[in-house]
C-alpha cells in the first residue's frame, strides 16, 4: 500500500511571518542588501526629504541665517497582496520522498511534506516580488509600481540624469556604463552607498567584456562577487528589465512591507478532511511596495520618461 502523506497542522500567526519573510526577502535585490528595507508598515510610511541652499558664508558678529531649508515628504504605501494556490499532493509526493531519502544536493532539506510545498511557493513568490520591485505595474493584479515604473513618470527627474539606452553587448557595455558614471552628480560620486543597479544582460555583458580583457576569469564564480566600474559598485538586479540600469545610493531607495504586522499570514490547508480530495491549499497574505526619496540623485539608463 502506498504511503499516505497528510498535513495535520496549519501554519499561521508568528511562524507564518518567517515564511512571508523568506518569500519577500529572498528576492535577489533584498537578500543581498541592495536597498533599504522598512518593516512593520501598517498602512503608510512617511519619508521626509530636506533640501538646503548654500550653508557656508563669511563670518560676522551677528547671527544671520545662512541658508533655507525645504522639507518635503514622500509616502511609501505597501500594497496588499496574496497567493491562493491549490496543489495536488500526489504530484509532489514522489519528489519530496526522494529528497527525504537523500537524493538531493540541497543543504536545507524540507523535513515535512508541508515544508516542501511551502518552499516551492515561497521561491515563486520571491521571484515575482523581485520583478515587481523594479518593473511592476500597480494596474496589474499581483504587482505594485516598481522603481523603474515610477521613474518613467516622474517629472522631477532631471534631464541630465536620463541616459538613453541601447541594446547592450560585450562590445559596447564599457562605453555605455561610462555614460552612466558621467551623469552621476558630483556630490554622489565616491559615496560608499552608491551603486549602478543593472539588468542581468548588462551584467553578463560586462563580465564577458572583462573576461575578454583578461581581468576576470568568466568560469570562476569567486571572482564575480563585487564588480566595480570607474570606482562604482555594479549590482545585478534580477528583476530589472533588459538593457536598463539606474545609479543611486542604497539609502535613497526603500522597500516597505508589513512583514511583522498582523496582516502577514500563511496557511496550509489539507482538503482531505473537507472534501476527501488529495488537494492542498496554500494561502499567503502580505504587503509590499517601493519608493525613492530624492529623484535628483538618481541616474537612469534605458528608462523612457514619458512626462519629461
């Protein structure tokens, strides 16, 4: 008789938050600390921006205000999202049993069938979140406006910070990255938090170009940890559309979520006791959104600004 695999517990509450955390924070950009993460946002987070004029003047005996200070605010409002998925246990049971017997190269093995199903869903959710983070569209179900999407309609983006993009190859990637660096405002260049966030195809082209020049062994992953260009770190953002890039400080871009709030939820429901079927339903509820503070300090490549 075949072994019966059943799920007798339900993930919810505090433990559920760990799975939501894995789904969101295992997105490439977040997992590698590419941008700032703001947690526990119940509804909306206010991010204040300060702008000053010239601060230093000649000394005198009297107190005289040397500059003006302008305070503005931006809002980070994570969108409520969910995963409703129904899986047949029969289709996954053989894979799970093989892993339990040791036929796997993974370090962290799922100890229960429930863990196996959750890990499968978490990986898919993380992949979707990485894409939404950069190029998501609020009007599309399951997405929120990503950084690239917001920059494309931001009239405050300086024209000097917009670099026209082309199809990137190993032959032109060095020249195109040079255009991005040239457009970076002088006050940002040299900042330790400054990175050029690039799409996968730009990153691959740059690695190939370096390999051709003999600077990087393309077949040794250990040499690909922190690539630099003209003194600026190159960060590969897997969710960024092909042939696009932005240069910005990490502290200028924010990902917001209610990760530890009450509205984060994961449930695994075995339907065997309800309708006698072999189906399992997975329900995830969470919030996510992104924003940037100072658009004047962001350089875009390959992003067509529709309002500028």
